C-alpha cells in the first residue's frame, strides 16, 4: 500500500520534534485511510495523538461516544477523563494498555515508537464490556452529583444506554489491529527521519550520494566530508542544520532501514543483512537496531513473518 503525505517540512528549520513528526503522520493518507477502514470495520473510534497531548479523548473521531462527549463538556468530568489519559499512558510505555473510567467505559492505547522513544499513541475504546443497567447508570449519576456536576439526566441516560457493548475478544482483536498498524507507523517514522534530508544543498546531496554508494563499506566522517569538499567540522554543522540529524545518526538510521528491507526476504540471514548494510560487528548492529526499532532484529523478523507480511506499507513523499 502506498500513500503520499503533504510536502511541508517537519519544521521550519529542519529539526525534528516529536509533535511535528506526529502531525505529519496524522495528515498522511496512509493514516487517514487506515482510520476510515478501522472505524468502518469495527464501528469503534480511532485516533492518533502525540504522547503527552491530553485533549478530550477521541474527539476527532466520527465514532466518538455520545456519553463521553457530554462528559467532556463538563469541567470536572473532563478533568477525570484527562487523568485517565495520564494513567493509561503510564501503563502503555512497553505495550498496549486498557483501562476503565468511572462510568465503566473501556479505553485502549497502543504506543507508537521512534526507536525506544514513545512519540504517539493509537487510541480506541469508549465502549462497555457488558450491557448497561439501570443500577450502573444510577451509580454514575450519583458519582456525578458528588462531583457537583449538573447534567440533563434524560439526555445522559439515552447516551449511556446507546453506548456500544463490545465483547472482550472483539475488543482485543481491535487492539491487535492497532498494534500491527503502530508497528508500521514506527517504521515509517524512522524512514521519514532519513528521507527528510532529500531537499538539501548540493554539498549535502554529494555527501548523501557518497553514503548511498558506499553504504556496505566502512564509512568515516572524514571520507564523507572530503566527498562534500568540506572540513569535517564544517560538514557536521551544515549536515545537522539541513537534515536535522547528525552524520552518525543519519548513517545508522539509513543502515537500519536497509536491513529492515533485506529482512523481508525470509532466506536472508540477519548477520548477512547487517554486514551488507555496512555494520562492522554484530554487537554494534544489535545495539543500533534495538535503539532505532525498539526490538531485537530476531524479534522484528519473527513479527514480520508471523503476520505473513511480504512487504511493509510504504509512504511516498511529494517532491
């Protein structure tokens, strides 16, 4: 599957902030297409939000729960919702997490990583695990009154009893779909960090061309700087300013992405792919790969072929 994203830079000065990156992903066709397909297939809401962005949950989804929309309009219950967002983020640093709010509605988030750093979450939920009852609704009303919240009980009841009831198995299946998509977004984020260097000065273009042509060899800063006709010191400053990455980080990311493409071939040995991409030792390769991908090369390959993926989703960028 291919999609294109807007051609705007991730930031005005070429540096890459996590929020800029997430904003770029949110505008991408691949995300919008997946959101539409997920919501149509499951009937559940889905959003991608930046880590630490505590807005009203799932407010940008067409499938947003009516009861939650009423709660979000009340300052005191909105604060409770935001507290839930903080708790669920804390629990979702390593893997997906699901929590229940005071009204018994479940929400789930799946972390999206760039390397070992969580930059965003895919979120779904606002559903009940069991059919709503008068007793549970009355308990919710009492809780709201204790908080000093005044709402239209008839309107609230209608929204509460209109909440989707989703079995545990179906909810877990929906979260599994988000886990797979989160892995694709993580891969795309790493690719974007490399590809954003595409529109640079002729000097940096020469450096990138040299790196590409000699990727499988030992590449030093001195060799690349000479290819760019610069001193090593000045080259480092120019390269970082234009690409947002240091020379070392750019080279490591490019090699990791090259290995990931090679590992789509089930007959390619991991060690062979590492050396073909220019890594000088397996210990170095394993350390760098885990840093940028968030898991070991063996775990990455196993996950790829367990899902039967012949080729991951790709994102193309407008010129």
